[in-house]
C-alpha cells in the first residue's frame, strides 16, 4: 500500500510538473515550456485556458479529497497539481500580452475564484453528509470529462476546415 501511494503520487505529480521539466517536454518533444516563457519573457502563442481550467479541476478535486475521509491520495496529487497549475497561471498572466492577460485574468476571476468559491460555498452551506461528496464529485467528474474531451473540439475544427479545403473537394474518388 505504501509503495503504491508513493509510486502513484510521484508519477501523477510528475505529470503536472511536465510543462516545466525541460528534459521531458522541451528536449524530448521539442515543445516550448514555461522555462522558455520565462527565458523569452513572452507567452508567444500559448493559450492560458488549459492551465486555468486545470487549476479549477485540481482545486475542486483537492476540495473533494479534503471532504472524503479516505481522500489522502486525491488531496496529495491534486493539491500538488493545483500548486503547479497556479504557478503556470501566474506565469502566464505575468508574461502574456496585454489583451491575452486581460481575457485570462477575467477567466481566472470567473472560474478559479467565482465558480470555485460558489461550489465550495454551496457545498458547505446547502449539503450535508455524503451529499456533499456526491455534489462535488459529480462536478469534478464533469469537469474532468470536459477537460479530456476538449482536444476533440480541435479535431472537429480541423476536420471541418479539411472538408472546406478547395483542393480536397476537387479530388475525385472512384
């Protein structure tokens, strides 16, 4: 049990840390990371939404783990993830161009402060016992499904553009 705790938590925390790990992401996959953002003092084409929404998700899962008597693993993994995501969001807000900074700050205020605060308040004030866990668990599960399904929207957008592409329409299939 103890070995599973440490191995699982270490691996899960490394997943959250991957955007700052130079070797893992930048060298192996030739992707720019937050080291690059800090070095260049620019977010360039990065979008802040994934970090903002992941911060919301990890924060809610941490809250869920705190309420769950057996939630130690959930708290440690998602608490560490929330800390990493908060750092990424702060770095993004510091180095983003003004227009992106304003939009992202509004999104942080709405999601990471407003929505998170509302869920915590409603949970603590309106629900009791296991209903608290159920309420927060359903919200967490929905956000997690949305987070992992969101790349599909890019694929749909790509396929839509692909079918609208004139050279592809002119191809004759026999």
